[in-house]
């Protein structure tokens, strides 16, 4: 896919990780990037994960949760040994990751931030997350997502998808 290169896709290629890129036409008026991706690509929303940057005890940390759930900030803090968490300032998230909000990928970030992936990802053979650009999702095995991002797996969602 010419013109689709991002740090996330470069990392996937460099490590020779099996993956599939899924592009769609991003509508800037859409309120939820994850929901937009699921709808545009006809995906099960439980398998589409959003990447959120939070500040845990003053340190930026990444939470990766299903689009059908909300990030549980207390659980995220606990997963990385912290006490208090809040969502990061969008500008700080963009500076640290090198990606724009709505296109932040858990892979290939500019700064190596701690990453926690919600445990529901392990229920599926593959999951989808941002490939580093609005309108571009990557499908890969949850184990590869965890390994490439150096993630911890924990229950960090306030609402877990009901389907299995």
C-alpha cells in the first residue's frame, strides 16, 4: 500500500510480523475514531482497540482497550505499579508518541512508553488497532501486539465486551 507507511508499519515490516493493513476514508466529522473504523471496515467492534495515553503518577502510559469499553484509570495505574492516573493532555500524547490523536498506535511510538493491553484482546485470533494514521488500521495477533509494544496484559477496561 503505497503512501501508507508509518512508524508502526515500519516496525511490523522490520520484525517480519504477520499483519494486514485496512484503510478506509476518514471522515473528520466523525466523533469516535474507533467506531468509525469498525463501521467503515465492517468489523466486530469488540475486536477493534483504541489507544489512549494517560499520565500515571506523572509518567505517560498507554492503555489499549476495546472501543466498546472505557479505560479504567485506576486499573491502568495499578497495572504499572502506580497510584493515580488521568488522561494525558492531547498535545503531550502527540509529542511523546509521534502520532496525532485519533491515529495513535501502540506500535512504533517516538518515546518508549509503558503499554498495557486489555486482557479481552487474548480472546481473539486477531485484533485491530491504529496503524499510526487516521483511516488506517492494522490487524495482527494479540500476542504480536503485546510483544512488539512490550505490553503488560491486564483488566484495564471499565466495561468489558460481553461477546466471546
